[in-house]
C-alpha cells in the first residue's frame, strides 16, 4: 500500500501533507514554492510510493470555483503529463485555511508563529488529507 499525498495549491506557496504507508495517519510534510512543486514531487515520488494525490478544490461559499482554480487546472494538466500513473482526486477545501489558523491557536502557538503562512499552508494540506481519510 502506498501513501496518499495532499496538496493545498497556492499561487506562491503550496502546502503538502502525506499519510503513513498504512494510510492511517495524516502528517504535514512541508511547504514549497509553487514554482518548484513539480521538481519536488518528482524527487519525492522517486523515493516514496504514492498511491493517490489529493488536490484541494477551493470554492466560494456559494460553491462556485475560487479564482485560483484556473492555476490549479493548469497544474493538474502538467501533473498528469509528468506522472500519468499516479491518480489524482479533487477534495473540497473550503475553510481549510481558517481551520488551520484555529488549529494553530488551539495548539498554543504564539502570534509570531501563527503569522508563518508556510505553516498555515502545510496545516491546511493536513486538514484536507484528514478530511479525506475520515470520509473514505
């Protein structure tokens, strides 16, 4: 059984989370500059078996696609051409950033630490992955 990897795609930074090999535990992996996302994934896939990649699907409150969706669609095409054997699935990520920020508060992180946007992105990816594991 391979890992499940979740991506919280952003135009500047992308948060990444991953499960253990038994797909029981979701953990934040890292945040990378979006411009280096494909090379990072290529390197990661060369050392870890990944069975599925989840990509957050940002939506407005009314369910319409968020503005970043255009960039995500382009990334998905590139991802599929680079990694045709790795299936992808879209996951609704509404409120994941707000939940990530609340998680940081609940964890007792100081205000300065909560301003770390890279950490928010990584926690958001973890929340996307946790939601997927819980609902499947």
